[in-house]
């Protein structure tokens, strides 16, 4: 099997384990959240704000890699954290439209370079967002320009590293309120990927490589 056919098979295999775009949401209603590792933490009874992120998979010599950003130090929330490109869903938008729009606004990735494969497991944050991860394959030839108001840095992390459960750590941190919060984290080349971003990547791992996967 040559490299081209191998990549084609990998793309098809990943797509088979995602929810199709027309579904809009998982038929079984499965959701992941910041509360998964914190079951004792009360979940606020509030409407959730829809949002979406792009899990952009890029073909490299070492295999697939994932586009990630470091958020600007001037942002009011989640300053300097590692994130997937994305944001709040506008009225009338589908999750993939949001993810592609936000990726273009944040990092200058033109939608024409992205082939959307499907949707991963929705993720609820403790701040009241319901995020749909949109998985897409990014074609060669793209160029990126970070929006300085939102993004301090753009980088790629090997998909194989992020999908290796041996790299999925559980951490605990004390909040300003004194409450302790547990969360997933992955550290690659001194970049600390944690919180909702790590949680969504962990959920993607479970979809692709979990015990029930055929």
C-alpha cells in the first residue's frame, strides 16, 4: 500500500467514526463536559451558548498533525491558553460554518483548503458553552496569518501524540474560590494543552480508539 492510498484509508476510517454533517448532533445525545472529572461539581441549570471549533488535520511527513493556537495575552478570558480555532455560533449557522468562519478570522485559513469529514462529540464547558468539534482535513498549499487580537501563536501537534492515551494526564488545580477542579492535559514540546481543548481531544480519541470501536 502506497502513502496516498494509506492516507485515503485513514481519512475514510476517521470519517466513519464521526457524526455526519446532516445529523447536526449525535443521535444518542452523548455529550462530554468539564464536569466529567468533577462529578461533585454542581452543573448550572442554564441555557447553553452554541459554539464550534475546527479540528484541522494536516498531512505531514510524520503523519497527520492538528492545528492549534495560543490565545492572545490581551484577551479577557482564557488568556494565553492553547485552543482549537473556533468560537460562538452565529444565529442561522451550522457548526461547520462557524468552525470554518472562525478559523479564517483567527488564523487566516481559507475554507477552500478544508474538507470537512464530520462532527465529534459535543463538549459542555463550565462557562456555559456547548462546543461542537468539527473535524476537517486541511489540503496542502494553505497559508496562515494570526489575528493579533485573538491569537498569539499558531502551531501543529502530531495527531498520533494527541491520540495516544499514554499522553493524557489528569491534573488538579485550585480555583480562586478554593474549589478544586480536575481536568485532562497533554504536554508537547513545552506546550501545555488542557481544559476544554484537551477534553475535546480526549473525546475524539474515545470515538476513534475506544474499546467499543470496530
